C-alpha cells in the first residue's frame, strides 16, 4: 500500500493504491508493453461523467466504475482525463487532465485536476499523479487538440489509434468490422476522427486518407493475462465470496422472499470488500430460474423449490462471477438431485478439458454434447419428460473474466481464439425447463433452473479452479444448510 493517508483521502480516485505496492512500476510497465506494440499514437478516454449525470431526475449518486482500458493503464478512477501513448514522440506518455474545480469537490469529494490560477490551487495533484502513475508529462485537457494536431502534422504514418469497440470479423460471412456505437468510447472515437479530419484539411501534406483505427483487440491481448499481483487479489476475492455464500445459505430456510435472500447475500459480499459487487445479484427461485438474467428478485419463496444464485464481488481490478443452485428446504428431492448431479458432472467435464490451446467454442461443443448424453442416459431413458425453450445449448459455457465480468471483445469473437495461459474464464453449464419423472414409485414434476459456475485460470496444461473452495457438491451443500437450526 502507498500510505495510510493515501487510502483515506484518495481511495475513490486512485483505488488500486490501497492494494498494490509501487503502483509507479505497475502502470509504467503496462504502458511500456503497449508502446512496444504500437506503430503510431494511441489515445484512451476515461468515462466522461459520473454515472447518471446525464439524467436530471437521476439524483442517486452512483459509484464511478472507470473504463477498464483507462483504469488498467493509469489507475485513475474519475471522469474526464485522456491518455496519449506515442512511441515516436519526445513525450511517449501524456495525461490530459481536466481543470481543478474545488467547488465540485464539495459535492463529490476529492478529484485530481490541473491547477487553475483562478482558484489558487497548486500543483499537488500533478506531483501525486506522477508519483503514483509514473506519468511525468501531465497537461491540461484543453491542450489535447493542439497536441494531436502537432503529432499528425509531423507523423510519417497515415493512421493513429483510439480505444473503441471495433473488431475485425473475417470469420463471418459479411466480413465487416463489428462495432459498439452507443458507448462513450464510440463518441470519443468520433470526436478524434472529426478532429483528425479538420487537421488534414488544414494541412499542406497529402494525408487525406489518414484513418483512426481501433486499438481494442491489441489492448485486450495485453490486458487479459492475469498478473501475479492481480492473482493474489483474485484469491482474496474468492475467499470473501466463499464466506458470503456460506453465511447466506446457512440462513436460507429463514427467508420468505427472493429480495431477502438478495439483500442478505449482497450485505455479506459488500461488508468484506469496499469495491462493491461485480454485478446485480440474481436470486431466482423455482420457475424464475428459467430466466437467465432474472433481476426481478421479489417473489415469495416456495421451500420445496431450488433457488439459483448468481453473484460476485469486486476486489481491486478483478471480480468473481459465481453461480450456485441450492434447495430452499436444505435437501434436494430425488428429481432435483438427479438433474443437479448431471449439471455438476458436465461442469467437471468442462474443467477437465479447459486448457491452453483449446477454444471456448470447442469447449461448448464438448460440454453440451456431454450434458445431453447424460440426460438421455439418466433421465429420458428412464421415463423422464422435459419441456425446454432451447435445443441442446441454452448459453455459452464460458466467457472471459478480467477487469470486466465479461471481458474481451463484446461480440465474443474470442470464442474461436485458442485460450492462452493466464487467461481467466467462467465455467457455467446449465439446465432449464419443466421436468417430470417417477422415481421409486413417486411422481416428481416442477420447473427447474440449475446453473453451477466457477472461475478458472487457464494454464499450459489444464486449468486451476480458483473457486473450488465454494461448496457445490450435494453433500457439502446439504451439510452446510443443516447448520441453520443452530443459528
């Protein structure tokens, strides 16, 4: 950690200083890795405003979650700044910072800002930022346009880079780039593109075909492998998530509705990590578990049903993403037990196959084929009947994990890229539908949604289940829930 005084005053705008020693070295190396791969300049934008600020009716101040690309390279968690990387420039790294506005700090707390002569502030923010981020050249945000103008006019290249979500899709029939055009990154790209066009129009040089490319794919390749210090934080996050889950399910039979479960689980998660939740918790009981992203979370509980919990917490840069399905009564009935074990077996089959070199699409094919064969062998062939709203595969068995819960390109083109050592993925097979079967002379029928999710670290040979400590075996869960009578 940097210092006690740091963590007290600057934890909102430089949160990783609470966790990592020598952040100067950390962020300097990350930017150096990017500079070594660049053949022209690249710019990255922080989020432009506090979440919800664009809506005048939205008065509930939301926690700032920084653009992951910008956070990864600077550690700064506040709206406004821009980072420039230029491998051929005199200054290879420039941070453009909004002006200091002390009146805003009265409302929102401390922020970093470029000194303004009007309010008499000094350059303390610049000194601290240089010390903590390793960026020595910090300029006012107002000088961004003139700096880009100088770079383009003196550049021998006919392209530059900007972080926005656009990816080549050569494997698709259309062979057109796929883009996200509704987020702040796209707006920033359009701003840079417009600025570039103005520069070229005024330039006497022949650069009419100067283009701005997306650096997103390159950035993800450099960001996805988990660093040693990140892995230590991930282990701590798993430990906290495990404790929260155990504390919750030991009280599960005492809750009357999904909201009570959600509130208690989120309380247990957040009391252990000041970084908050990974995403809004899903507490879907009975038929509601058939809705994959169920967020209603307010219906009464039937203690004969299962409840699907999808939850996680942030700790530092990374976050957990865990799913467990447990019986509200504390004991799986025979049908629930049968189907649950099929999903659990499929999950273990996926873990067995996950390794460096295989693709997520290949894992999908293996695990869903396995699950269907298990259903045929242990359920359908024994008289079981089911109604499902999908055929064979309800969703992907894995997604990338990192600074985002769903990391990598948002179109998941990475599904066809061989997994690499150091990448993290989810492992989450599921089964959803209406199931009916007679077992030992008794007929069981109910809507059942089961998902079991762990977080895996890909290695050269196999993978490491980072969340294996979180109970998921039937006996583990039932034994843990028996403790409720003593609480």
